[in-house]
C-alpha cells in the first residue's frame, strides 16, 4: 500500500543525473588506469588523472548523500540510493589505491595479463555506466538491467582467471631468473594483481546492489 502511494507522488529525478555523472567519472578513472598499465612514461603521465577522477566522484557522492537528506520523495529507497552510490564510489577508490601502489613500487613494466585486467576493469566501468540511466524506469528496463549486471558478473569470473594466470606466470618467470630481488618483485607485482582483481570484485558488488534495487521494484 505504501509502495503504491509512494509511486504516485512526484519524484526527485536529479539522482539519476548524479548517478550518471559518477559513472562517467568511473569510466574516466578506468581509462586512465588502463593507460597506466601500458607502461613506460604513460604510467606516470596518467597517474594524476586517476586521482582527479576519484576526487570528482567523491564530490558527486557527497552531493548524492546531501540530496538524500534534503529530498522528501526519492526515486527509490534512501538506503538503496546511499548503498548504490557507495558501491560505485568503492570501485574508483580502489582504482586510486591501485594506481598509488603502482607508483609506490615504481613499476613501469607490466605483463600482458595486467593489460587484460585493465581491459576488464574498463569493460566493467562501461557496463555500469550503461546500466545507471536505465534505473529511471526500473520496471520497463528490468531485463536490460539484469543482462548488463550479468555481463559484469561474467567479467568478474574472467578477472579471477586472468589473475591466477598472471600470478602463475610471474612465479614461473621469477623462479627461472633467480635474481637476488626476485622475492621482492614477486611481492610487489602480486600485490598489484590482487588490487586489480579487487577493483573488478567491487564492480560485481555494485552490480549486486543494482539487482537488489530491481528486485524490490519489479
């Protein structure tokens, strides 16, 4: 009964614009992180852009939280709005953490598996960006939303496989080289692999949050 009454009231639509702004920042961050993973001078060149994208997304997140507090009628549950923007923000926070770890270790060379992880992160970012506008009509777009979320979930499974392949190849290569700094290199590169995988895991979390909203409204 309350749900029917809520749907009859005029809604505050600006949340959808804010979600789209945030998802656009996520795509920028993912694009710049992928560029860092090309190695060489690009690693340092694109680092500031990852931080800038995260700063912009944080500002949008704060605006969403403030809007939730000020708005009488929201498009869907206030808790769901905050959980969704929080899950989205977590993806870019982790990208920033990963970029800072790369810089901390002074890494400028990356194997093909890391490049593939970067591609997967960017694909997830684009899928999430395409999903967010559809929330303005959850009932009409439910099938498309669920399909996009399933694509993110599939990408998460692919990232797990790429991570395992990359770590296995790293161990094999370092074992064959028998260099004095091999153990430290393994630790550093393994840490970056783990953080890249964590980014994709967080996209899966965001997709799960979207799906929970759909379930409540369909």
